[in-house]
C-alpha cells in the first residue's frame, strides 16, 4: 500500500506526462512546452481549489440545515 505522499507524487507525475502528451499532440513547440505545462497545472490546481471550496460550503450548509431542523 502506498502512502498518501507517494500517491500524490504519482498523480503529479501522471498529470505532467499526460499534459506533455496532449500538448505535443496539439503541435506545441518544444520552446512553448514548459509554459504550456505550467498553465495546465495552474488550471488544474484552481479547479481543485474551487471544488474543495464548493464542497466545504456545501458541507457547512448541510450541517447547518441538519442542526436547525433538529431544533
């Protein structure tokens, strides 16, 4: 069984590899590749943060509704 750190590193490696493959298949030049990969990474991180934020808000509102309905 892998640790969560190892799982995270594997996810990052797979993501970077996939980004690179996609960008190369789209004809991105070697010169533009590094910046394009970084742009993909930023978009991915922003998406994760937005989803985490949305889940946190949803969990808080669900928790609030449950406690208010008990009273």
